[in-house]
C-alpha cells in the first residue's frame, strides 16, 4: 500500500487542475 503525503496530494490536485485548465 502506498500512502500519499499531503504535499503529494496537493501536487496531484494541482497537476490535474492545471491540465483541466489547459484543455479548456
């Protein structure tokens, strides 16, 4: 099992939101 650390979660969310914004 792999547990995300809080900064990794933030980075992941930021990456997803950035890609979503760029695709618009």
